[in-house]
């Protein structure tokens, strides 16, 4: 390229190129830094520390950690940790933050300069033209584009954090369902064993003339229904376990993990929450994402108005050489003329999108308030039901069972009363397990609705359950 010729011809392009290189050098691509922001936001709401798996060494270390966690029956905290680290779909989502971070770095880079060269020979003359051009409009709007990319990164960070929160809460629900189903299977088998014994007893009583064929048919029917209950409970338990396994992202030998025998006991008292609507609006990631989207749309509208007339503006240096003639230097500018498209449609579209985003923010806020209220009401109602079974139904059933057995031993009650009471006990215990499961599921739903975890409750042991 020829030496500098004048301010107008070369200094402005050179300055623009230098500034573009400087801005490009200030931006770096660091996917892990973008994900750390998502992981921090999710950790504050779920208590789970997620991390990005970048290499085979990371994955091998994770598998060793999972093997350690699976040596004991899988707790809920261990389940959500495994899910946040090991689920391949969730790990794929984590890279969205890295993609957005790369877009921020790309926005800080000026479009590569263009180089043109032409050569013509004829009549003993040779004409050569060379040119170098840069995207001046891109340089002028670079700060705006950087801010837009940064806002998109913020929205992506919130979206990735929300994905972590959603998967963690879904895993908590899956763990509760799986453990409750396992507990139900264990009790269904106890009921089936008792029904088998009662059916055998009734058969002997029928043979000795102490029971009728109708009594035997009733006990046989109960025995058959108890067997069907075991099969049904097994099917539900297998389905619940497989759902949990998918949430964990496990397969092979690791899918043979053990589960606790029963759900945690009911807390001594429910959590008392004040200002749940305010908490939901300040903590929920979907509310924050909607606000960020509206703010970003408003800023994007400013860029649209700024560039409505100038879409392409190229500034470049050119020189021309002809045989026997001195070299000619100069510059060239390329500008798109707004003859057909004045940018009004783009501005109108941006304004419509902005008004749409405002309505979406309001809708998300209304839903968040309602879901927070409904979640807390469901949580308290589920606690009251489970406590009623714990403090009223089960103690009364146990008292009835003890009294019936005492009367039977004293020959004051018939075997029919004893067997009928056993059937009623089975229904009560099954309802108790369901009520306890519903409470823990309601707590997960409440935590999802308000965007944060409840404080760890104090636990009281369940009162003795009739067997």
C-alpha cells in the first residue's frame, strides 16, 4: 500500500481500523465465566452447585463422585446434585451461556476490511487499481451492538439459571414420587401377606363349619385384591424410579442405585412466610427475565432509530496506476441510499415488540403473584391433611387395632371383626403415605412458585403406624 497521503484520504480510515482493533482486543471469549453467573443465580435459589464439564477428565471425576454418592441410599440432596452435574440435556443447556458470551465478543469486533484489485491491459497500456475499505457504519454503531449483545447475554444467563432451577425441582419431585412409591410397595406386600394368612384361616374355619362360604369368598376376594394391589404398586414404583433415573441421567450399573425405605417425616410445624408475593417478584427468574427482555427491547428500539437511514456505510482507501502515468491516490465511500426503504417499518416493528414485552412483563408478574399464593395455600392445606392423619387417624386406628386384638384374645370379638379391622387399617395407612407425599410435593411447588428454598424444617417422628 502507498504511504499516507492526506487526512481525508488515509488518516480517518487508519484511525478507524486502529480503534476497531483496539475494541476487538478488549473482548475475550470465556464460556465458563458466563456460565458461572448462571450457576451462582441458580445456587442461591436451589442450593445446588452446578458446574460445566469441559473435558474427559471432568467427566471421569464426576463419575467417581457419583459412584461415591450411590454407595448409600440416594438422598434427595444427592439426587439433585447428580442431576445438576450429570444430566446431558442440562449440560447442553449450560453451553448456551458460552454461545451468548461468544456473541458479546463478536459484537466487539469490526467487520474484516475489504480489499479490491483490478488490472486491465490493452493497447500497450496497463491499468491497475487497488482499494481497501472498512465498515464505518459498523464501527460507529459498535458500542450499541455491544450493549445489545451484553443484554442478550444477561437474558441467556437468566434462562440457563432457570433451566437449572426447573430441572432441580423436577428431580426433587421425581425423588419424592419414587420413594413414596417404594414405601407403598412395601406396605402393599405386608397387606398381601396378611390377606394370605387371613384367607388361609378363613378356609380352615369354613372346613370346620365356623364360617360360611360367603365369609370365605369375601376373604378370598380381599386376598386377590391385595395381590392386584402389589402388582399395581410395583408398576407405579418402577415407572417412578425410571422417571427419577432419567432426571439423574444415569444408566448401566449406576441405574441400580438404592432408595430410602420411606419419605422424611412431617415437620413439627409448617413454614410461616410473610410477603410471599414480594418474594416471588424479587426472586423468580422468569420475572427477572421478562424485565430484562423489556429493557433490552427498549434499548434495541434506540438502535433501530439510530440506524434507520444508514444500513451500509463503507469508507476506504484506493489508488490507481496507469502505464506511463503517475500514481493516483484517493478514497471511496459506499452508502446505501434510502430510496425505497426509509426504515419506518423497522422502527414500527421495534415499537410493537416493545409494547408486547411490556404486556408480557405484566402477565408474568400477575402469574407469579397468583402462583405464590396458590403454592402457599396448597402447602398449608397439604400439611394440615398430613398432620391430621399423623395425629388423629393413625393413633385412632392403632387404638382400634389394639382393642380389637385384646377383645379377640379374650374371646369377646370374632375373627371376622379382626379381619375387617385389618382391611380398614390398610386403607388408612395407604392414605397416610399419600398425604405425606402430597405435602413434600406441595413444598417443592411452593419453592418453585416463590423462587427460593424454604428454611430447613425441624422434624418430628411419625407416630406408630399400624402394620
